[in-house]
C-alpha cells in the first residue's frame, strides 16, 4: 500500500495511530494545538478516506475513524522517498551529512555501531 499523505494528514494519522477508533470531535480535541477548525479536520479525514488510509464506521449520528495504513508502512515509504530525493537512496551519505554537521551525539554513534554490528551478525 503506497499512499502519499501530506504533513497535515500525517498529524491526523498520528492521532489515529495512537488510539482508534475515534470520532471527528475526539480527533479535533487531540489536534487542539493546531488551532484548526472542525471543518479542516473533517476535510483531512475525507482526503484520508478517499486515499484508503483510514476507514469510517457509522456509530449513531457520527463516524468512527481508524487507520488502514500502518505507521510502519508510512515510515518506510517516507524514509525511502527522503533518501532517494536527498541522498540518491544511500544511507551512508545521510550519516556523513549529520556527522559533518555535528548532529550525532555519542549515544547516536553508539546506537549506529550497535545497529551495524547487529546487521553484520544477521540479526
């Protein structure tokens, strides 16, 4: 399932990934810091429905929304797209960029070393 979602839609998805199903009012409350109108949230929900990223089930006078797109699928697609656009699909130039910018802490470096060791050990 390769579904492209916008940054605004991703905020709605984050709410649904954390807890579902939820009604539009609950989603609006969870996104209160965005200061969006209820109509904006409902527009985003309709877009996500049309893309097949979420489902809606009628519950009395309202709909309850739940994710169909798994967070892991979205992360994989987004990270691949980012790597492809910015670093020709290669991880090493990404890490090199962060190391040149001094954005890697000692714990980041230790974690990268552990991940590489795990990959070499076939884990």
